C-alpha cells in the first residue's frame, strides 16, 4: 500500500500544479533560480535549521542530503515556497460487534505547499496555501460498522483529490486575517484542542455537524469556496466569521456518494445555499506556571429548505399519509467548547500536564437527524520525563438521534427505534522522533448507527462493537 501511494504521487502533484494555475508560480521560481547564480548554490544551514524544512518534520532528524535533497527546499524557501509531504497509515479491526468482523488498512498521502507572497512578489501579509491527498485502502466504518462517528478521520473513498486552495491576507500587524478560496470548515471551526489526541473523526468535524449539513458539509474530504475573517485584537480574544457554499456536491443524486460526484475535489460550487459560521474564543491563564484554558462559543446558520422528518405539509403523520414532508426554512446549530489544564508539570516552555476538554452542540430536532451531541475527555501530555511529547487521551462521546426521527420510526411500526450512538476512545501517541509518531488505539461503540437493524437479522440491532487499531504518522 505504501508503494501504491508512492506511484500515485504524480496525481497529487498534478492537483497542486492545477492549484497553481498550471504551475506558473513554480515556473516563476525556476526562472528565478536560473537568473540568480547565488541561489543556485545550496543555502547553508542557519542556526542548525535548514531553511524550508518545517519544524515538526522527520527531516529535522535526517542527514541534510535526505532532509533537503539537492538543496531544493532551501532554494524554494528563498522565494517563500515551503513544501511538505505527510503520510498516515493505519490498521483497524473489530474483533467483536458490528455487522461484520474483519481487519482493514487505509492510508492518506498529503502534499501541501505554503507560499509567502511577500518573499515571492513583494505583497506584504499575503500567503497562498494548497494541499492534495492520495487516499487509499478501505473504510472499516462503512464495511463493518455503519457508525455515525467514523473510526478514523482519514477514512474516505480511494481518490486523488484537492482539498484546500486559498489566499490568506494578514492586516493590522496580523490582528486581522482574511482568507478566501476553496476551504474546509473543519480546519478551523468547532475544534477542541483535546480532540487532537484521538483517531475518530467526530473529535474534529463532529457527527452532528456532518449529519446536519448537506452531503457532510464543506469538510474533509470535500471543501467549497468561501470567505473567512478572523480578528484577534490581543492574545486573549478572537473572533472568526465565515461564509461558505454549504453543499460540496449540490447536484449529486440522493442515492450516490457525494465523493463520487466530486471525485477529485476540482468542483468549486458557488450557486448553492450559503453556510454562515461564527465563533468567539477567550484564552486565559497564559502566564508562566499558570493553568491555561480556552472557552469557545459559536454556531452556524444555513439557508435553504429542510424537510420535517415526521409531519407532512398538512400537519399529518408522514408514516400514515405518505404525503410530502413539511418544509422548514433554514437550519442552525449552537455549540460551546472548553479546554482547561488542571495540572501542570513544573518547567518552562510549552505547558505539560493533565487537561480536560468538552464540547456540547445542539440543533433543532424538527429538521435534523441528530439534535444533541456532547463529548468530554482527559489528555495527559508529557507526563513522563523520558517521553516529553507523548500524549494519552481518554474520551467519551454521545450522539443523540432527533426525537422526531425516532417518533417517525414508531409511527411506521418499526421494531428497532433509533435513539443514540456512544463512543469510548483511548489513544496513545508515542513520538519516535520529531515528525514521526505511532498511535495504538481502542474504541468501543454503543448502538452503532444510533441503533439500527442488523442487515443479517433485521429484527435485531447491530451489536455493540470494539475496534483495535495502530496508526503511524510521518511528516516530512
């Protein structure tokens, strides 16, 4: 599978070249090399760091010839171009539960580019970013479990696709940022710092966010055009507001996977209903020796028409009348997030110790599959002196099915009534060297799919499932 990812790198590279408009920016840099003999020589290391190599990269532990082959990264950095290559590979299996038991491998190769346009063309405060994926393997969530909270945040249909491609303009001494272009909302909004310790996808773009937005919304592995404005007047307060196209595959038939309707991420839909995102954040206790914390509150509003899951246009029960559902104008959700360190190890630098986190998200039950979501967990960061960058995460998630959806099932005389799906996850992140981690993982699901019939025995619900996994992540 690693070899398959390698031979597909050309596809990922072509995606990024497309993002550059046929590679014109890289061509510009190449011409610059040819016209500047000094740049043609390999730039020497500065302060032990090779220019153009990300600080969190396995390249920092490699010989210079491997970290910066031919001095390419150093030369690109001279013109503000930084390239990165990341790979995630994992093996996941469910020894018990689900509607099938087996082991799966999936992987994701990412190529990204970040360009400082001030270095390249003298435009102060402007950056360009793009990334593309080569996704391979199979999804245990789809094949074995049918869960609302996918086991892994890299799970997607095999494809080579563009994800994000945008410009970011900083203003007023970097206190204001305006980002415009193809964006994935889950890269910035509704995120808890503690959720980064886990493999399950719901810790990022939560199950309620994915279920209650059309075709999963503008989130991995699909994105849409949008504009985001972030204002950070000081180190404590922050506000983000963004407007995005809500549906990444607006013309996709209901019976077709939206990833197949937008197979390479090269669709840029702008005619669909807009999605408004807004989030405020307050950070506190940032001084030396203090217990830092962050509180966020936010929400979203989506324009468009939404169907009531239980009542028809005349107020009758759909299960009885079989009439068209009532149409409701607009959809929305509200959320609150907290990250709080509760114990801090002595010492300078990044705080290490024990933190708690929680998210609560709600949406109206009369137009959504999921109406309540909450999570809580603990993270232990750098607790062992010999392993200062290791992380242990323990978390629990509850995804509640809308009571209107459950009522429709009762109206229809179904024997299995959906109510909730719950998840316990325990993950350990072990840093081998900077830029290379290994993560053993355990997940347990109650009521996979929210409690749905077993395909092999519709009179019974899909059994609770345990999942064991091992992931490796390499950033180059």
